C-alpha cells in the first residue's frame, strides 16, 4: 500500500497508470491514474530531485574522464628496434630518432639499438649524417602497446665539382710567390693592432671629437669656472702635478708641429 500526504491509499496489487510530473522549482509529483481518473498524487521534496540530478551529472563526468584516461593510456606505445645501413646491414650508431611536432626523441647506442615511448598516430623521423632521412607512422589501430622496427637508411652521396691542382713551373717562382703572398690578419693580430698605444694616440689626434665628447669638455670647463667663481684661480706654475703632466705631454710629442 502507498499513502500520500493527503491520506489516500493505493493498493499495489491493482493495475494503475503512473505519471511523473517534474518541476525544478517546486517538487516532483507521482500521479496515479486509473483509466483517466486521478486517484492519488504523491509529492516528494525538491531537494531529492536536485540531488539526483547532481549525482547523475557527477557520474557522467567521472565516467567520461575515466574513459579518456584509459584511452590515453591505451594509446602509449613502446617503440624499439635497430637502425642499419641498407647496403651492408651495418649498425648505425648515434642516429637520431625524432617524434615530429613533439620536440623530443632519442639516439641509437653503438649497436644501433633504440627505444622510445610514443603515441599511436605519431610520425617518427630517422636521420643521421651521411644518410637520407626516413619517416614512419605508428598505426592508429595497433592492438598491442609495443611496436618494433628495423629501419634501413640509404647512403646520401654528394658529388663535388672536380678540382685541378697544378704545380708551380719553377722553384724560384714558388719561393717568390710564397714570400710576397699577403695573408689576412687573424683575430689576434687585429686585437693587437687595436690596443697598440701608438695607434691609439694617432687615432686620438686625428679623429675629431664627437658630440658627446664635445659637450662633456664644455661642461667640465663650466664646472671649473663656477668652482672658482668670486675668487682668484690657482696658479698651476707652482703645482707639481701640473708640471708632471706637462713633462709627460712633452715626452709624448704633443707639442710638436703637425704638418
């Protein structure tokens, strides 16, 4: 027997038509109908319906996440094998195995063996200096989580243009050309010339001052003028430091006539 909030009783042994009326704002109602005539209405609290909806959504999201996780776990494949030459079947050490678009890879050991974890559908490129690149794709419908390959690389032959070497006609001509040959300065010789004191003095005297040097000199002159403003400037004729600078400039030849 079922009993609703109005005290109406319904016998379970008798056949009835049941209609469920759902309202998200108020409640859920279970309506018992007997040949078009409503017998009883059973009303439940709306919190029960809300909890049911939240539980269903949680189970749906959790099941989808678990399925995606299992799908990703099943897509991981252990790729292993050996890289060899196509003509002599010799192992190729230090060959590169790159997963395209993933930014990762590995190299072969001295025996040409390699092993790397990839995903189904990844494109793998095999490359080595002196050989042509080869690419393979991991099958998407691979049933197992392991995939082995024996990759053969073809030699990449590069043909250079012919170079003809001719000897000197005579020993005297070879010695003359060897002595008079002009060799370009290397980095060490260029650095030595740039740091030579005599070369730097020549550059200082010959090159004009740029805007920064000119304004700095003018600012220093103004600073000295303002420093002794309102008093007599010192007489450098009795200054030992000034005499020392004068003697150094005289020895350097700063006062020589420049033609």
